[in-house]
């Protein structure tokens, strides 16, 4: 599959209101499917937001709750879905991204490696210890969650492992939205990959999230970008552009790994 259509479900997440968020998710996934997209991304913690008061009750195992609901929706709409939710494993809790194929099968899980202290994530959640790279019909695809974006070493390792597309889901505040816009383009340019990034938007709890979900190509060109309101943003990418960019400018080959 050379061409890939991706939709970004830019949601206004209702803090702790799983039913309301699920209704929004179902509507946006159905919209993406009607547009003919192969893949739709949901924001970080799309079903709950950062509800630390109730997180123990909201977290679910990967074989139940909102993880199962996401699989059901993907299978019904015949579209692949990636988004993160609060996961419970015994007495541990994680910010876990699940990639579900169009047949409803979970292809991989990614537990957020870099926990965001400004949101007290490190107080409540267990950090992951490995990233996820999947061999999908359109090419090698890796995943990341929000604060991960600030750690270029992780993205470089993904590229070294062959990633051509990196999926990023986030709740990134409006007050730092220019960091979001700049860093996404930087990570795409320096690793010569596509990055598809979805952000939450609007007020959730005490925070206003910034939207500006986007898809960026290996040259840093913005393929499509949303505003600051709830919306589904859709763009089409040509996966051969990764190979073409790497052949035209041999950045990854020209590194001095003997020195750094």
C-alpha cells in the first residue's frame, strides 16, 4: 500500500466522562471511515482525560472496557484505530496506546515511556520500558504519546529500526502549542519520516488543550493541519516519499556514530 489516508480525531475530552467521550469517539471514527481513511488517531487518554481523582476506577485491563470498545468500533467501521487510555494491570496503572486493525484485532500496545511531571503523571502511573514498531501494510510504523515528542533520541531509535511513519497522540496544552508545531516538524525532518499527530482541544478540567493536529511529511512540509476546535482532519500521504527523501539527502547515513 503506497498511499495511506489518515484521519485525526481532534476531540474535546470531557474529564472523567467515559460515556460522553465514547459517543464522540464513535462519531468521529464513523466520519473517518466515510471519508475512506485507512487509519484514524484518537487523542491521548481520549476516554477520560487526566482524571486523577477517579483514575483507579476509570482504568481498565487491555481485554476490557474502552480497549474492547475501540476494537468493536474499528471492526464495525472497517478502519484501523490508534489511541491511548488508562490501563490497569494488577496494582499498576499505565497510559497505554493500543493499535487496533480494521478487523478489530489489537496489533500492539505502547505504554508511555516519558511521564509528564507537570500533570503529575509520574505520581500515579508506571512508565513503559519499550516503544512499539509494527510492520503494517503501508510500512513500518512506530508510536509515541505526547511528552515523548520532547525526546529526539527515542524518535531517532525508531527511525534506525526502520520506521517510516510515527503516530503521535497527545493532550498538549494551548499555552505551549508552538512547541508542538515546531517539534513535530523537527522530528519529521531530522528522521525523514512522516508524523501523524493528533491533539485534544478545548477545556478539559483546568487545562485548555491546543488542537492543531497535523500530518507532516519527511521534508517537514505540513500535509494538513487543524485549528483549535473539535474536528476530524484528513490527509493522504505517499509512503514512497520516505525512501525518496532518504535517497535525496543521506542524513541517516552521514551521522558520525563513531563520535556520538
